[in-house]
């Protein structure tokens, strides 16, 4: 790859990361302040993450995987319940577009960068 292609690829990756992180942050904060169950799940997830630091690696991975699935389930329920609000569906569209852009970048350029 030429230097110009690497520079363009770097900018594309930066745009994808900014899109993913900012949209995920807006969705989580919207859910956190709008739905009290999300706050409880977030607190429980943090406590489980802290507890898993003291456990064996295998058990910690199991606990954190279960907590991630539960957290994503509550976020999905929140999105399903509030998808008509512009702050939710526009942010979700940015998240999905950034995610698809990241997958495309990875699949296209993963073998070209050493």
C-alpha cells in the first residue's frame, strides 16, 4: 500500500471508531437516564466485573460473558421500546452504519496490512 492509501485507511478507521463510540455512548446514557433497570444492570455488571478479578480466569470469563449477554438484552429491550424517538433511531442508525463500515474495512484490508 502507498502512503496515501494508508493515510486514507487511517482516516476511515478513525471515522468508524468515532461513530461507534459516540453512538454507543449516547445510547447507553439515554438508556441509563431513561430506564432505571439499565442503571441497576450497569451497577451489577460493574460489581460482577470487580468480583471476577478475584476469581479464576475461566470462571471470570463465564461470569463476564453472562453479564454481557444480560446487559445487551436490556439495551435491546430499551431500543425496542423506544425506537420511535429520534435520538434513539438516529443514533442506532449511526451505530449500525459504523459497525458495517468497520466490518467492511476489516474484511477488505485485513490481509493487506502487515
